[in-house]
C-alpha cells in the first residue's frame, strides 16, 4: 500500500521571524513607489534612482493599490543623515564602480546598505559577512564534493556564492566588514569588479560566469578597523568611498532614536512607553559623552567605546525590557541609567571613570534643578 505523501512544511510568516529584511518589512512602500515611478529604472533595477532616493529619505505619501485595495502609503525615512550621501551612493551603484560605505561603528552603514539593496534589486539577502575566516570560495564559488567525486565537476555540482547569484541576476552584492578579510581574500574581488565575471577553470566548456547589467557591490568598513587589513591600491581604485558621519544634529538624533525604538518595541510586542523627554535625555547623555563636552561647556573624558546612535537605541530597548519585566511599564530616567554602564563600559574598565566623571560634573549639577536628571543621577551612581 502506497504511503501518503508527507504534508508540506508550513511556510514561515512574519510572526515567525525575529527580524524581517527590509524588502519584507517595507514591501508596501516599495510597491507604492513602483506603481508611482515616472522615470525609467536602469537595467534590472526595480525602481528608478529618484524613487530609490525617496524610499530611503521618505517624506511623501503615495496613492497605490496594495492587496487589491486602493490606499495611501506614507514613505517613511530610513536613513537619518545628509541626503547628498544617499544620492552619491545611488549614483555610484548605477555606474561601473563599486560602493564602499565607511564610518564609525553604529553610524548606519549596514542599515543604508540593506535598504539600498532592497530598493534597487528587491533583495538585501545576497550578503557576505567579512571575517578573518572568510575564504575565496565564499566570494566566488565552491563545490558539492560528494557529487564531484562521483560525477566530476559540472555546472550542476557547483555551489554558487552570493556574488555569483547577484551576477547572474543583475543584482547587488552586500559585503559587510570588508577590511576584516585578509588581503588575499579581498583581492579576489579585483577581477570581479574589473571584468564583471568569474572564471571557473574546472569547467573547460563553461568556464566563465558573466554579470548581467545592474550587478554591483556595496561594501562596508569601520574606520576603527582601518589598518587591520588595508585594501590594496588595485582594490581601492575600484571603489567609490562614501563616508557616513555620526549624526551631528541633536534633533535628528532624537528623532532617529524615537523612531527606531518604537519599531523595536512593536517587534518585541512591548507595551512599555518611551516618552519624548526620556529619549531626549538619553540622546543628550550619549552626545555629550561622545563629544567630550557638555552643552554647559564642561570638558569630559571620552570613553574608548564608540557612543553611537545605535548604542543609544540599544539602551532604550534594554530600558523598555527592564521596565516591562521588573518595573512599572513606563520607561523613566532611572531605567536609562541602569543600562548605561553596560553600553559605555565594555572591555576597558577605565571607561567607568568617564561615566563617573559625567555623573559628578554634569548629571549631579542638573539633578539639583530637574527631577528627571535627579532620578537619572541617583540610579547611575547606584550602578557605578
């Protein structure tokens, strides 16, 4: 008696995924932009450069048909920074040169890279994570060894890398932390960026894989990693460098922390609330410690830890979790203070001195006039 076929495995839904890729999270915005795109996109691009820019910087509400129903879709801002940086990045991706996003840890390089890839080619998942263990096979291709032993090298027995998949589709490859790879591995990109092809010497009759129009590379590198594995002169020439600065405007940083914190609270299904005053206090503390100077003109010791906006968002989420499980449910200044130590003091215990100095010279003075700063100061002193 024939066995019944096993039931198909259930497909994961958005509720099953801790973090959705940009093309899934913002699918309605991408579709609305596609429907309203008046310009012709470059070859194999989903959107025109103008629409890609609008997707990243936001600021408009578009009418579109989503799921068979007419609706208005607000295009939200994804990258908080100079719009000119985004424009230069998009122009580079439309050219023959690859794009290298450089900046301090936590300044939004990977975030911008993900959204650019989602808008340009519809997927941000063609990614290589650069590490000391990354090999040339990770960048080009590898083989199904068992099948090669049995059948020899054939195109069917090849395991394509994300690079090769992007080349065949005319898409974008994301290469995270390029300078973490050793120089020999980095240089395997030279021929790919120059010839737009990968040689496969094991296949005499099918020994070249050529990139379709639209293929390009978005790489990222931390300024703190410069000198770890310096890029060769040949590789540098093939990249257009775009530097991503730390957000210089207080209001913009507050808005970013507020928006990203709200998104994370929604993802974790947290009822905890972050008031604008608490977020402003958090952003102020991070900015003053990062700059080594308070708004009152007090000079401060800078910690070795990069006090990035991403770290501030992490503190906000940790404070919300602490308030949800061990507090009253509403995040206060004391919750922020309890999670500051772990954000500032990591490997170097001397960084605790910088936090103590801030508590003594800045927070204590403000605590005499403001209850929020009083709660923050008392909790911070207790943690230290």
